[in-house]
C-alpha cells in the first residue's frame, strides 16, 4: 500500500507538471550533506492583509519566487553563536537507518473489510472538512448536532487537524493536507496584537475560521476570508506554542507518506520553518535547553499548573527539531540554524533523560536527597525537597517501568503523568530505548488508571480539593477527573498506537482501540470522558468531535499498515549522543555529566 500511495502521488505530481523537484529532493536526501536550494517552483501564493488589524480579508496573488518572505526572514534573522560541530548528519536519507527492528513490526497480510463503525467515522470526518475558495483546507474541531453555541469548535485547530491529516494521507488523499500546510503558513506572518503588543513573527495560530464575507462595494457578492486566532481571542489569551511544532511535524509526515518532497523544499515552507525555529531557539534567560512557556500553551489550553517546562512542549519541540534537521536545506544562510538544532537536540535529550525520568529507584533517590547543596557537582541540582513526593506516587510506582514527569523547575517536580508528552518521548526517541520501554510497561501495569474504560487519561491523577482550587484557579470545567484534569481523551489513541507499534507492542494498541471503538460510535464520538475510570461522557464534551473520529481512523490504519507507521517515528540517533557542547573534556577539572550518562544509555 505504501508504494501504491507513493505512486499515486507521483502520478498526481506529474499531472500538475511540477517535474523538477522530486529528483533533486531524493538526490540530496541520499547523497549530500550540504546542498544549495534547487527549488524550481515557478510561483507561490502570497497572501497579504488589506485594511489593517481588524479586517483581515485575504488576497491571493501569484508572485515570482524568492520574494518577500525571505527578506522578511532576513530582517528577523539573528546570528547564532553556536559552532557547527559536524554537519554530516544533516539531510541524509534516513530510510537506511530507519530499518525497523523488522520482526517486531507485523506486516498486514490481507486487506480487511472496513467495519460499519469505520464507515460512519469516515462519513463524519468528511462532513467536518472546511473549504476555502473551493478547496479543502482543514477540518472543524466538532460538529455537534445538538450544540447551539459552538464557541470556537467551528474553527480549524492546528493540533486537532493532525490526526485528520494523517487519516487523509494514509488513505492517499494528500491535497487537503497540502492546502492546510500552505494556508496556515500564510497566516504565520499575519499582523497580530494583544493590547498593542505583537508576538513573534513565526507564531502559528491556534486555529482559523473560514468566513464568507460580503465583497467591498459589490452588492450581493461574497468572498472567503481566513480569520486566524493567535490567542488574542482564545480563552486566557495564551499563545499556542505547540501549533508551529505540529506544523513542522506535519510537513515532514506529508513528505514521508506521499513521497512528495517538493512541498518541504519550497522557499516559503523553508522560510516558515525557519521563522518557527527562530522563535524557539532564540536566546533568553534560560538555564536549561527546555522551552519555557506559560500555562495552557498546548493541548491543555487552560490553567492546569503546567507553566514552566511542561513535558508535552518539550517532546513536541524535540520532534520538530528532528523534523527540521531532516528537512532544512543546508546552505550558507541556514548552516548556523542547523548547528543550533543539532546542539539543542543533544542538550535537550540529555536534560530530559536525566532529570525528568522517574522510576522506583529514582524516587527512592529523591526520597533520600540532601538539600541546599551549593556546588556545581550537586546531586540534587534543582533542590527538590523530598517532602514533595506525593503520597499517591509512593504506592503507585511499579517495581519495573517508569515515566517522564510533567514538569521540572527549581524546587519543583510535577510528578503527574502526562500522556501526550510521554507518548511523544517514545515516538521521537527523546527517551532512551529502555526508558521508552519502561513507559509502555507502566501503562500496561497501570491500565486501570491510565486507560480504564476509555483510552486515555490526559493526565494522572486529578488535582482535587484545595489543590484543584489553587492550581486551576477554581476552574469549573477542570474539576477532578474531568476535561484536562484527569479526563479521558480518545484522540490520544492514535499517538498511543504509534508508540506501541514503534516499541513492537501493537497488541497493546489493539486492546485500547477495541475498548474504544464500539463505545465511541454509540456515544457519538465525544471529545472527552469524565470520572476516575472514564465511564461518563464528559460534562461539557462536544459530540462528533473531529479529532476523536480521526484519531480512531488513524489508529486503525496504522495498525493495518505498520510499515507506514514507521515513517512517522524516529529511532535513537547515535550521532546526537556524540555531540556535546559543554566543552568539558574527559580530562577537565569537572567531568561532563553527559559522558557518564552516555555509558548508561549504551548499557
Ligand atoms: C480544547 C482542547 C484543545 C483543542 C480544542 C479544540 O480547547 O483543550 O486541545 O485543540 O478544544 O478541540
């Protein structure tokens, strides 16, 4: 099927006469470590704003290649003071080292019949498709038949569209994904302000809406207008840090599944990627390689006490960096950013593997920590007081297995288990192989807590009583075991499936899918479930929630075609482990702690 999909896209591409780029792409992916951009797009669409901030109609016009976007980028461009360690790992075709541990991946031997539930899901997914100027550009978050107040659920959310995109890609329908990627890219450079302050240029919106507006001065005529939300109307006015990261991840997935690499080579796509990376990699006051964000800047988009360095953002950041490293065309203007990416990747994985991981042994270590250590070689670097170990964890942590904690700050470890972050540490190989196996062991072991009646808990356990009041600000939507506060989100099944396939345990994913599938259809595809064991449809859950539907379909297709799933995850990159930027050699006064840690990874 993989080949046939690729052939289909190949034919389609030839049909629209963009002949030149594919060869260039495959060539540099196989052989070259540093190439000039050879994109031969004749034109690309440029969309600009008419009439200032509040009126945002789009005008699409054809312009010559290599124009404004690059110049804008240069204006914004900054110098990275990071040395290029070794560019040899850049833009090489990964297919050679993507040989999966073959025997662990089950090949589907027969095409099975599509079930009634799947047929229903496909019908609903297609109904959720949004058109812009006659072309499909995304899917709305939900079309709840009973909902009189859709709030912003009638918008296309960047993060929600990812499982829809994968479902379409795996089915061989790439156009909607390509349109989505190009249109959201245009929104990136939108002028955006919250009370006279403008966030960075690379910011991607959380969502956008297609509005049909009356045409100025043309009675009775209408035009489609894209209207993005960068957080300026979102509840809490939070910038969606994850949107840009998901966008990069999707650009790569599009190339991998369709075989059409010309999209990622386009000048505007390369520039968009760089703008996002510029935002993420810019210097600040940080002492750590993790991204510092406010509460609610990801899937959990309300106050839940995850400000700081939440795992979800770090795992998506790491994945987006790995994607960019594969896709960025290396030339004089990008070599610094590529070096910065390499350095950040290795520092980030070290930091997360060392400081976010907990298992029985580590918790016992923390339990016995000395505090107030003032020295560079302190064991308890973040001055964690042992009293912080929550009571639930002492009994809960299994003898084998472990997980990455939700957040790490001075004197603060958030020990809650956050599912999305842990799944993406597996998918992107942010964790070591042993840690990744440990996470799945823990999910297996704690099935009744983390999967229960409906896969999967967004986080575990829920904040209750006074803690709920203080941490959420008394949020009535995030009461204990509801919504973001320990609710169960069926959309997470696709990422669980991907992680299970990667680790050679598809049977775990099958078990979760089987649990969900009949219930989801009977319950009309709710957004989330409530209660300790996920038994009730969520208090305010939308029905016909698109990413619930798409997540289910994507899981089914990934399980049927694990060879396609393999294009969506990463294995350990040993070159990254070799890269150490701290400058402390083995013989230095202080030892580089990475060297010590590396031996543990190899073990
Ligand atoms: C909720 C979720 C968010 C999602 C949005 C649309 O706000 O928290 O992750 O993108 O709904 O479904």
